[in-house]
């Protein structure tokens, strides 16, 4: 009897093992509804593994392979109208920065004498200076070093929550250059189409404003992850690569006709000429006769030659090209502004520059005339 019972139990156990191997789960109690904090349950076998940390372009991180070529982080549309600014004027996070020449501001009833009310006013000597990333300290026309910009903006109490609207009174390109520079710092920046003139035309409030350098420090503004080249600034090495790869890149010269034609170099440059293969689109061509931005359809027709290529814009010192950078950004192009522009490029091409790749730079320059020093 005992022998028969033993045989019966062996048969039952064998059947159970066979069922489990075929995929049917063995009888079990229902699983707990939540895992113990001390002993988390492993995910089911069908659950996908947790994603790797996202890379800057939104894909999965793959450290075992070469990173993709840097792509610019295209910000939101930057240009805004006076009416749009009027609609946000009471926003407590709004910071207004006016590029106002102090001398011009002494002229009664002028645009410079009538800044947007509540603005912080700055001028070029506070944001231009020897850029530490330039080829030479002698190229003093560039971005103010990061620490100086952080100290300046701390006087405005700017934070990562701020919306910074930049405008100009008379020189739109100077305001555009400031807006571009602030975008490199990761700030939420807008630029006012038409500047003070457009604001006054809609009867916007003007008057009481202060020079930013006269303000006391309001906070300790710091920039994190400062990587200009990966955002909106082109280096000379990037420009060289772009000129050698015209199927992928287009370089746009935004200077005046006489500069593009090699008739004038400009103060601080080391010679005359242009980048070989660059397309000439004077920055003023972006605007109508009232110095207001053209309608989008006309702008798209103007830049139709770009196609799907990436873009680098340049001028003499990255100021006029900053205006074109804003326009092209807002049209959706992948665009960089070459901060060093012709000032740095001509230095690299000149015998006075002692640049290691001078021969290559000269070979990528049209109608080059070496001044053997700055004009």
C-alpha cells in the first residue's frame, strides 16, 4: 500500500514540473500589491530596462560610441512686437534691458532720451571686451568674459525665471548682439522689433530708467553649463569646416557691400576681403524701409537658398550678424553667429597674426589684401 502511495505522489510531482516548463505558472498566492521598501520586487521579465540618461539632443546616451556632431539648441522665437511687449509689461518676472548710448540720451525728445519705463540701461563698453576665447588678446572686440557678465546681471536681479526683453534706441544691431550674448548664458531672451521707435508708436510708457552699472547688487547670478560653441557661437575652426563642406553648411556675410567687395576692412581688422563661398545678404535686407522686420513670407524667400543646410553668419565683429542670427533662428534654421567674424578671420589670415593655420585660412579667403596689422 505504501509503495502504491509513493508511486502516486511521484507521478503527481512530475506532472506539475512538466506544466511549469511549458509556461503555465505554478499555483501560487496572489502577489503583493506593493513591494516592501527594504526589498523592492524586480520588474517582470517583459519589462523594458530603464532608459539611459537623455543626451543633449534628446536621444539615449551611448557612451561606448562617438557622440553625434553638436547641434545648436534653437531657442523659442526671439523677436517680439511692441504690442506683444505691452501685453507682458506687468509680468513680475520681466526684466527690460535697453541698449542706450549715454551721449545720445542727452538729446531731448530723441529715442535714446525716452527708454521704456523701468528699464536697466547698458552700452557697448559694458558688454564688449577682450574675449578669452579669441585667438589673441589683441582682438579686444568680443564678448565680455563670463564672470563680468554674471556680475553685471546680478545688479538686475536676473534669475532663471526671468524673461529678459532687450531693445535698442537707435542701433538695432547693437541690441541684437546683446540679446544673442544673453542667450548664450541660457536666459529666456526676447528682442523688440523696431526698438524704442516702435514702442513710442503704440504710446508705450517711457521715462524712468536707470543705468545698470549704477544699481546695487541684487543677487548672485551664476551661469551653469556654459558651452557657447554648442549653443549659438561659431569658432574659427567651425567656420573653416563649414567652408570646406558647402553641401552641409552655408556661410552668410551680413556686411555692407563695400566690405563684402573688399573695398573696406573696418576698424580693428587686419585686411580686406571675404570668406570664400560666403553668400552675401546684408543684414539690412531683413527689414523694410521703416526698419521693421519683413513679413515671414518675404524672409523665407530671401533665405530660400539655404535649404536644409546649417548656417553660420558673420560680419565685422558679430554685431550685425547677430541680427541676422535672430531672424534665421526664428525661421527655424540651425544657425550659429561667428562672434570673432572678420576681425578674427583677418587676424588669422594676416602675417601679423602668426596663426598656425594661416595658409589654410588664406586659401579660404577671396580678394584678400593683408594690412599687416589692424586698421
